[in-house]
C-alpha cells in the first residue's frame, strides 16, 4: 500500500509534463494531467497524478527516455475530480 493518498510528478514546464504524459499513456500506465497542488510547489501549474505503486517504474522510464521532471511527491490531500483534472 502507498504511503500517501496521491502522487504527483512535478515539472519545470508544460512541455516536459506533456512528454511524460504521452510516454506513460503509450505504455498503458495511469497518468492524469492535474493542476499542481500549491502544497507541493509553485512551479509549473501542471503536474501528473500517478499511482504510488508506479513511482519506481516511472523513474526508470524517465531515465531510459531522458524525460525531465523536478520531483515525484506524495500528498494526503482531498481529491476533487472536478478541480484536479484538465478536460
């Protein structure tokens, strides 16, 4: 079981977030584009919400494919699917 309720991948910019999103989705992995929770960062406003059990695999993929990200952080926040999701 994961330590946190939600895991977010934080990025320097939207381009890096989009590249990671496409890679993970192309591999059949769960990734949801989400606003970056202010509790974690005031960097790029876009983050990816991922499953905690996928974090190590995501790090491997990022290294293999040279995908840039700032950090992967867990947060025990209340998730509002109407706010934390881009259409």
